């Protein structure tokens, strides 16, 4: 607050119609339920919080000639819930490619990002068995689209009982896998990006029970945490990279590659592990099996190609810990402005996110150049081979930003895409400022961005991805929630308070399953007062911002006595107000007003200790707010 400033609580009604109701904006009831033993009102897991677990052991074979995957997965499922489970549900994501799938039936004739019309694929389930004391019992199961229900011979008991399921399967690899996996042909062979490649347990939680929304493409994944042990058998000339740690480098890498890999572990500069010349010199001689392990993860993925150049560099993590940044890419994309900088980007992004929010949890971080535009998995991401310069930095930073949302903070992406995409887009913007002294940073233009947010057909952020209007998912899931966090950080809470609260949320829900209400609860204490007005307006509804300067007057009609400035909140979303005042003498001052000025109505008047006539009064002078009408933001003696 400026010296000499005091506020006058004079409230009047505007001459013009306004779309603001303070009773709705600041309504006292917001949360649908109070905290309990499972999820507290403070936004943390309660003393009785539980979630189930799933460990996976997978042996898979890559058929490079026929572009097929065959595998056997053994799942150890632990029921930590307070209820016994007479059946379990699994996700069969590959069934999205079956001609009779719901995804195919709901794909527009013109296609779309997640369409894969013309590819006849899906899981071929060879067998499903229950393992009990070393014996296998054929399981009774039912497949419904992208889900499988297994009926158990005896319920898996509550509070820690476990179940082992063994499934043998195979499927064809689509060339364009709904923008999440696929294959592409290069000069030196196919590049395979393999994800959603094994049957996965559905989540059973205390919010909905079994989460069994079908996989249609737009909505992503909701998965249990566990440990993974997986092996990929492929022709010997093919390089395989995957989530987690390679356990048998001595069996699949030659001596020079192993030596270079060790050099990279202590190098901040990129080290070539397998060069273009070495790629071209390799020929298939039998097969090799690559053995990986990834712990405390919710998923694993892998990539394979005979065409991969491979490089790496050290990642420096907090507390002196290390990880390894790696990139694999075909020779066609090994340019100075392209994938030769990939490992530099991986290293820079992960070091920043680790220092700012929470340390990176995996031993390796692999960036794969291939057909997928951008998709994330624990310790490995798929990015477009065609990306370069700013685009390559952007997609690399974004996909590895997903390590924190949803790989660490395991929200339900199928329902709440904004809790991973939006949060990630927000931290990407912060990272842009820091990487290489802001090499690719561009200040956001909030007013220009807001034009897309408040169209007549706009929907709330809380809309399920599959329900979101075509073409609006990027706004709902990415841009608008990211701007919401930016506004909280820069206009409402301040960076220090926001960052502290956001870290509190991340650390409270690391490797757990938060709901939107858990997030709101976790962030509220940082303010010292509820943020329900913001959650209600920006996330649950599509309320606009429109702040205006309405009038200026002088006490006793004498500018020497100061000025009384009238501002107005003309749309339903209230926000703190920043007002810049310029006097004809050239003197300029600013007043920052809290959101509480709008609690009793749309109009606020305040005294400003000016000594000369005012030249102009501007609300939101830096254009930080997504103000929907700029025409009323400036008062001058001539326009009022």
C-alpha cells in the first residue's frame, strides 16, 4: 500500500449493466464434502489413506519383419482397500484399434488426432490364468471394448491380500497409434515407439471404486503404482531403450559403447554412445534380450530401432544425486539445430524441474525421435523427429515435465486432463525463463490468449476430455489451467507463497492419487484465506474478467485535495486490481488492491493522494489479466 493511501468503502450502482454478483462469486459453500480419515481438509492424504498396487513382470518379443509384439505379463496385484474384491478390471488399450471398438465408432468421418481408421488391430488374448501357490488356474473373464473383467475363484481379501494374474497376448503395431505410439520407416530401418503394450490394472479407489472409463483417445490414463521388470527380445542390430535402468549392458552393448556410457555419466557435455557410422555398420546376427527395471512407477514404455544414433550426458540432481540424459534418433534428423541438441534440452529441463519442484526419480531420461508428436512415460518420452530449435526444446521440456504430472503426482487423466496437462504447461512456462538464460522464452500475452477462453461455446476446465467440444481440448486441458496457475502465482499469491504451496501439493501427493478437491484443499492454506472464488470462477465455471475505470473526481472539486477513483468489476470473475495513475506533472504511481474489494458489489471507490489533475488512470496497466474488454481500461479527461 502506498503512503498516504486509504480506502473509502463507498458502494454505488453502475449506470451500465454489469454481469457480476458478489454473492455467487464469494458464496460460503464450495467443497462438496469435508475432510475425513482418507483425504483431509488440509489437502493431504489422511491417516487411513490407501491405494492399491500392481507389480509387473513382462517378457516381450519384437517381430521386426511383421511389425508385431508378443508378450507374457505376470501381474501381482495388492488389494490395500478396506473391501474384498470378487473381481478385478484391466485396461486393454490396444483394443482401441479393433474395427468394432467404441473409439472407432465415435471417430468422425474426417478422422482426427486420435483416429486410426483402416488399421485392424487390438489384443489377441492367448490365455488368462490365476497363479496360486505355483498352480495355474484358467480364469473366467469378459472383454468389453478396452476393458477386461476377470472373475476371481475367490475374492482378493482387504487390507493387503495379493493376487497373481498371468496373461499371454500379441498385437500388431499400428503405424499411427492414436498419437501415443507407432512406427516409422527411415533410411536405416523402422523406428518403433511402443506404449500401452501390456494389459494394465484399472485403479480401484475410494472416490469411485473401479475406474473403467473406456479408452477413446482424447482421455489419457489412470494407473496404479508398482515395480516393473521387463525384457524385450529383438534382432541384434536393433537398439532398445526403455523406462528405468538397463540391467544387462554387458550382454547387449559392446565394450566401446559401455565405456562411452560410463564417460557420459560424469560429463555435462553430450557424449556419443553409438555414432551414425556404427549404426550403418551393424547387421542382424540372431537376437538379443534387453532387460529393464523401473521401480515405483505407474507405467513403462520402450523404443527400438536399428537406425538409432545414441548420445548421453549427466543430469545433476539436488543433494548431489545423478541421473543420465539420453537421446536416440535416426541419422536424417541429426542436425545442429535439431536432435544433436536433444540431450542438452533433456538435461536442462530435468535439472530445472528437479531443483524447483521435486527431484527426478528415475536413473535415466530418454528422448526418442520418431513418429509420435509428443507423449510421455516414466523415464522415456516420444517426440517428433521433425522438431528442431524452439519446437524441440518445447516438446522435450513439456514431455519430461510430465514426470511430475502425472508420473509422480498420479491424477486421473481420463477425467481431469488439466491436472496433468495444465499443471505441466504451467511449469514449462517457468522453465522457459531459466533454460539457457531464456533462449526460447516469450512473455505470454494474456489478453490475446483469453480470446480463445471465453467464446460462446467455451466449456469449463472440469469438462471430461471426451466430452470437450472438438478443437477446444487444448484450451481446456493445457492453456487455461496453466494461465490459472500463472494468475495465482503472479497476481494473487505472489511467487514465494505460490511456489511453496505448489511444492506442498506435489510432495503431499507424490505417488498417490489426488482429486481436484485435494488440489484445491492443498493450495488454500497458503493464502491464509480460501481461494474458493478463484476455483469456482476459473476452474468450475467459465467466468470472464473485465475490470474498468469508470470515473475520477476531486474532493471539493480541487485537484490539490487528491482524487477519488471509481473502478468496476463488470464480469463475474473478481481479481485483484492494479491501477496506474498519471498526473499532468508527469508523476506516476500505482495502487494494488486485493480481491476483497469486490465482496460487497461491482463498484469500488478509493482515494489517491494526488496533488495535480490526473492525466490518465489505467487498470491492469501491464496487461497481466485476461481482460475481456480493453476499451474501458483507461480513463482520461477526454474520454469520460
